C-alpha cells in the first residue's frame, strides 16, 4: 500500500485535501475523484501524486513537490 497526496488547486491557492492509501496512482485518483469531484468548481484542478516527502507551499500558496514521479490531474470544465 502506498500513500498519495490529493491537492485541490483553485484560482487563489492550492490546498492539501487528503492523503489516501492505494495500491496504484490510478486507484488513488479514483478514490480522490469519488470523494472530491463534487466540491470542485469550474477550472479547479485536482492533483494526485505519490508521497515522496513533505508537501510544502510557496508564497503564492502553490504546492511544491519534493521528488519526481507520475501525477494524475483532473480539471473540471
């Protein structure tokens, strides 16, 4: 089991919504989509990626990833 960050990006800022346990990135995205898609506004983005270290935010309240790896993104239109 791996842990994945779920980050919501709005026009104003990024927000850590959850850390989910899943066997794969695809499973983590499915969990995040089920839990959070309804609360997303138009043009919001949902970022899901494996926990590789602490999640930090810059002065514009945007997340900074530590390490590389794959990421899944869901954008609501």
